[in-house]
C-alpha cells in the first residue's frame, strides 16, 4: 500500500544547508518539499499558503528566529510537526523550542542526519 505524501516546508537561511536538507529528504519515501523559506515572514507565508505536514525549521533566521515562526503558526496549525535544527544546541535553546511547540530539536552539527529517520518513524506510526 502506497503512503500518502508527507508535505514538507524547509526553512533555512543558508542556501547550502537548505540544499543539503532537501537532498536528505530524497531518501524518504513519500517526502515532498512543497516550499522553501529563509525568513520568518517567508516561513509563516509558506505555512499558511500550503498544506504542510512537517516543517524543518532553522532556529536562527535573517529576520528573527524559529521561535517567532512557532509562535505565529503553531496555534493555527496544531497538527503540523516541527523539527527545529540549530547550531545553538544548548539546553536552553532545546527547552525553549520544545516549549514553543517543536516536536524535535536537533543539533545541526551532530544530529542533522537523523531527519530521514524521524520522518520515516512518523509516517510509519499508526493514524498516519
């Protein structure tokens, strides 16, 4: 049985990192990138304009941060899942991201490659 596509928005201000994330998603059956953004404003617009299941969200953006994105859209899109990625992998940043509504917080320098594994786990979960 074929799974429904998982629509993903990639929010990352560094083009090389954004491209690497999109390449990683190619290894996930059913993953479909429906948008890209590099700013808080672009992320919010992308989330409100597209049917998005998962957001890969950089914590540091040119015009603000991922917490701003979560605050703006999580109440309107409570079922959208968020994976926050950051080089600022302190316990405080992790706690703030999770408290703001992130489902997962990953350290970019050590856990970047876990994104496909997490997405596969979510799509295999019952009710998906």
